[in-house]
């Protein structure tokens, strides 16, 4: 299979000058007068022809710069970039439009700016107008368009060019839902036709479903590249980690003279911290009740995702499960999830030792036993809920 | 080919944009320079009584003035507008893979179009006042070429320098006014004291204006003036283009 894109140690830095004239002085006097802003550092990857690559990363990670390099509107500062075939890029939609002119005139000029010849433009014109669904509005000046119409025209224009490589930056976050779907379908069409697509979006779900592979940029460096769902999941884990609020409310421990405490807490499957959705997961908890009766103690277990979402919390008090001491005087408790229904993410346990009222905390182990869950499939959210679908002939049949 | 087509579309758009929505439309392109010429003609010809030849009637003075003003206005307009070409098209530069040297060329070419029509009016007026036209008016395409070459060279230079130093657009306005008065446009060259006339030798527009007047009004083949104008035009445009090329990568960092 041939390669569409080969990037080898791609670097891009912008020169920052205190004032623009410094740039001129630097050229003439050959003395450095700028600070470097490194936007991309040693990014290497390749993309097979017909493959789809998602580009994700936080704001300012260098995504747009990378796409502009691919589109050819910027040149790398160092490193090597080869893109084979005609590239069409959706970077800034409609930036070449002039408000005073009507749709048709703007399409003609837009096509020329994209590198189409006069004949190619005329051939593409009917398709562009049809796809934009502007009908008679194409004869009105663009300044009279709503922003949705504007975007429709721009998107139709850019995708009407028959590219080998399509570069898309965030373009789909605009327009109404109907047109978003339509443009997404158009992109899918490109993929089905075996074109290479590079797709950058903050909508990770779209990246996951549209792209086979994914590239994660972190402060200008390539953090990870590989299978799209794997990269997206890791990225989301990292984002949640960062978004984690300063700290969850601090649960005060009542220092009890009687000193009931956890002895140890561990996964039943010792050392295992990676789980697939649907797998069983069990915790073993050992407690020294101290001088308190075992049945006056309760254990609460909370599962938190790393962005501080309480996924599920329950306790022996809620479930009316009495605790008893074992032969060695300790309590040995197993918390079991026969079918882990969590979706991909990083999770950890918050475990509390409570008194018989459930109000006082005798001991706590917070943010312990971190574990990772991966699920296959495109479901989104926190947990897999038991559900079913039904299709009925009549409305009345649906309960 | 595609590049030429694109350039054509950009020029056409440029011409249409400036008159979009106005009542007189295309007429403004002719009305603006004519107004200036009549104004200067009144001040210099009627009030101050300047003449290019002894006993020249004032209508003919206006004709001479017009032949000098038209290339100047074309040059002034292209250079002034081109100096902002990169700044104004910033968003296009980052979204289209077109070579950026096209953008300064757009105002130059649109000024050539408007100048061409203004020259047609000059021809009509000259034919009406002089009774006949010389055969050398067939040199007009060459005259226009020399004018466009000079303007293009200056347009590229100022277009690429202005983003680095925004003050240039202010300085440019003054320089162009200076050029207007430093060229024998309102007055004949021999009105200037002999000790100062050497200055004209360094003024490309001097040769150009002489060539315009020679071919259109005096019925002579302005061999020297035309050749010098074309040669200077070529040099200016090549130097301008090379300067533009040299700075075009760096200019993206300051846009």
C-alpha cells in the first residue's frame, strides 16, 4: 500500500518579535532578534493512502499548525514532510468570501483559490450549489446569508474539489444539526472512496467513529499514535486527571479511642488493574475492629472516575449486610462486581469504615486501587446500563 | 494557466468590489481621475497660467496634463493599494495554497484596466482638439507595459515591507506626493532652473511621462524615453520581485 503522508521529525516554530521591524533588522543585520515559540517538535508519523487519521490534543497543542503544514499553507521550520496527491483543506471556512458578491461568484473565485481551472470550476459548480441547498439564494450577495448558509456554501465548495487527501479542522462544529450530519456523511463518502483523511476535532466521539488511527499532540510533541479508540481513551483519561478539582470534600475521620481500622484492601485478582467492561471485579477488605463489635461497623465503597465523578457508592449499611469477625478477630469482607459495567476510563476506590449509624467515619482509604477499564464498541458515557430496544407496529404497544 | 485564471478572477473581483452598490458604477473609475485633472488644470493652467509651449491654449494644456497625470495616478494607486495587499488578505494567505506574490499584483493590474479606459478618453479628447491622431498611439500597449512593470516592482517591494514597518504606508503617501511634484506633470521640464534639471534623470516617471506625451500628443516616436522606461520598468520589477521572494517567508511571521 502506498503512503499518502510521511512526516519525519517535523518541527515548526514561530518567531516572536517585540515589534515587526525587528524581523527586518534581523534579516538585514543578521543578528537574532526573536524569541522562538516552538509549536511542533519532532513529530513523525506516516499515513497510508486511504487511511483515516484523527488529530487530538488540547488547545494550543499544535493541531492547527500541523494541519496547516499538511495543507501546504505553512512550511515546516525543519524536518521533512511529503504529501502525495492533491490536498484539499477545510481550515478556515469561507475566509475568501466577499460579502458583496453573490454565491456563484464566490464559488468561482473560491474554486480558483483552491487551484481549480476554469473548466473544472464550471464542472463542479452545479454539484456545489446542489450540496449547499442554497437554491435561489446563490444569486444573492453573501452578506445577506445567515451564518448557517455561509458555512454550507463554504463546506460545499471545499469538498467539491476532488482531493486525494482531505484535511479537516473543526469544520463540523458549525451549521445546524442536519447539515452537520450531511457534511459528516460527505466525509464518510470520501473515506469509502479510499481517500486519505486527516480529521481534527474536539469531538472525540467523531474522531473515534470516523478515524481508524489517531494522533495525540501534547504541547507540540507526539504523545501517542495508534488505534483511534485506544488513543482517544488514553487522552480522555489524561484530560480527566487534569480536570480533577482541587480535592473532593475531605471526609473527617473521627479519631476513635477504640481504633477500628483497615488492615489491607486489595483486588481479589491481585495485581490486576486493567479490566474490560463486563469482566468480574472483586475487592478483598480486611478490617481490625479494635474494641468495637464487628456488627456495629459498616463499610462503604465508592467508585470514582478520575475526573471526580461519583460513579457508584454503596455500603453494607445500605445493603443491610451485617459484618462478623473471623477466627483471627478481623473482619474479612469481599466486595464483588460480577459484571463490571463501567465504560473506558480511569477509576479508583474510596473506601470508608463507618459506625453503626453510618455518620461517623472511623477510617478511610481514599483514591486507592486505581484501575483502568476499556470497552470495545462506540458507546459513550460512564457505565453500560442494562437496556433493550423494541420496535412496535403501533404506538399503543409501547408501554 | 490556472494561476492566470485565478489572477483574472481576483482582478475582476477587485474592480467590482470598489464600485459595488454605487449608482454610477464603472463611471467612477473614470470620474475620479478626470476630476483631479480638471482641478489641477484649472489651478495650474487657468489661474497660474502655466504652458508647455508658447501660446498654448488652455485646452491643450489640460491635454498635456492628462497625459502626465494618467500614468502617475495609475502608479500611485497601485503602489498605495498594494502596500496593504498582504495585510488585507491575511486570512486568504493562510487558507489558500496560492503563491502570495499574486496579491500585490492584483491592484497593479486593476489600475492598468482603469488607466486603459482613461487613455481611451484622452484619445477621444485629443482627436477632437487636435483634429487628428498620430500613428504612434499604437505604442500605448508598450507604454502601459512600462508603467505596469514599474508599478509591479514598487508594489511587491512595499507590499512585503509594510507588514514589518507599518509606518511605511504613511511615508508612502508623502513620497508619492513628492513624486507628483518632482515630475514635470503640471509644468514643462524647461521651467525648472537648469542647475536642478539633473534630478529628472533619476526619476523613472520622467521618462515615462515624456514617452506618453511624445507618442500620444506630439506625434513622434519617443525612442529614447520609451526604451529607458521599459528598461527601468524591467529592472524595478525584477528587483521588487526578488526582494519580495527574499522576504516572503519571513513576512508570514509578522502578519
